[in-house]
C-alpha cells in the first residue's frame, strides 16, 4: 500500500482507498503513475496534467472513402484524431462553479420578479385607491365613503380629508331630514326640500307632504278642501280616494236642479190645496206619509180631508198660499244609495171671505221631507202668525 495524492483535490490518500475522504471522488482502480514524471493521475486522461506527456499510444486513424462523381477519381480521405486537451484537473471544479453561477442567476431573476411583482402590485393598489376615491366622492351614500376609509387607511391625506368632510356634510344633512320628518310639519319639510332640492329624501318628503295635506282635506271635508288636494297632488297617493269623496260630497249637496224640483213640488201642493184640486194634491204626495200634520202614517185621504176642512167655512170665497224663498234644504243619503231631502220653509196663507171679523191671513213654518222619488213623504206645519 502506498500513499498518493488525490488527483482531484491533492489530499493524501491510500492508493487502496475506494474514494477520497476529502472530496469523495472514486479512486480505486481509476488512478495510475505518469511514466514520465511519476505524478498520480486518472487513467482515463490522455495527457498528464503535470508534464503533458501522452499517456496512451495514439490509434491509427480510420480512412474514409468518399465516393466522388463517376468522372472523378476515388481519393481516400484521412481523418486525424484530435487529441482531447487536458483539463488541468479543473473539470469538476468548473461544474461546481457553473452550478453556483446558475443559482446566483436564478436568485437574481427571482428577486427581479419579486421586485417587479411588488411594483405592479403597488401600482395596481394605487389605481384601485384612486378609483375608489372617485367613486366615493361621486356618491351620496355614507356607507360607500366609510368603506373607502376602511379599505384605504393609508390613502393620501388630501383624499382622506375630502372624504371625511363630505361624510360629515352628508351626516349633517341626514340629521336635518330626520328632524324635519319627525316634526310632522309641512312647513319644515318644504323648507328642507327648498334647501336641499337634490336630496335623496325628496320622494319621501313628497309622500309625507301628500299625507299631511290629505289629513287636512279630510278634516275639513268640503268641496274646496278635496279639490285643493287633488290640484296639488295630481299623482298623490290619495287622489282616487279624494275623487270618490268629492263625488259623494257633491252628490249630497243640494244642486240648483234639486232646489228647483223641491220648490215646484211644494208650490204645486199648496196651489192644489188652495184650489181644492184633489188630483193635483195626490200627485205631489207618497201613498203613505210618515207624518202629516203630526199624524203618523197618514194617507192621501187624510190630506184631502184637511183640504176640505180649511175650505168648509161658507164665507170663504178664495184662498191663496204664497211660499217665501227661505228654503233650508238638506240632502240625505238613504241606505240604498239614493237621496231624500229634509226641507224647512215658510208659507203665508191669504183668505178672502165675506165676514170681516174672521181670520183672513196666517203664516206657517213648514217642516217636510221629500222622498227619493220626488214626492212629499212628510209634512207638518206650525202656525206662527195670526191676522
């Protein structure tokens, strides 16, 4: 056994060792002494890395015959073997250097990729922040502005200040609306709308005003109040209801036609009474009167009996009834949806007679009712003046 130098790292090692304990390269059966200088080298090397002598006899190069054109002569071509240059024992080291170089290059590339990624990430985050800022500034929704502040706590100070200022303004306007709405005052709600015509509460404010006006119209319950509501709220929530109530109210009002009908009815009755016209009288009354001269459930015969009674004095030569125009007429809706009339008025009686000592005039307060069919259904008279 002999001690030799490792041809790779130069470390002393036994020539019987399988591998170098220092660099781990295989040694057993793979090393030899240079015949010129005695240096321990690998058998596979063509030249000694120390003295550069040829370690193996050169092989006769093979000759290759190149087939030329038929018109040319065949000429043998010799290919000479080119000796492989010795690596001066640095081949494995170069591989290690190349490996480290690859790692360094890969690390640099990865670092550049990270830096570029971070740059583009920061750039995208900046673009996102600007877009979110513009969106928050263009909206009137507090939750959008608050979301911006939560997502971008490190946004530029001027952006944060602008959003905070606008958010405070929105909240202040919101408080004003809550106060106006809670007041229930039409005046305050209108003042709020005038101050903030573009407020998001505009529709809600109009609904509240509509409701306030509708309550007022119902409380008055007049033709003017309903017509005023319908004029101011043509698209109002209660427009149709106001229209129905107005129609009902108008139907319950005594129209000029109603007044003319009632006036003619009672003139015909009293003219028939004065002229003792039974047919004329019966044409003005219902078959049964609920009350006639305070008699309940009177019939047409009761009325004719009264007519004859006022004419029974032999000295009466003529009689007239003059109706004053002091009509007091109420229109009453019946359960079936029709209308009757309650009527109060004054009538003067003139009596022409031969006995100057007897009554010649009287005045009566008449309380009567007219049925939906346009006939007298009740008639009571109270004498208030005697002449």
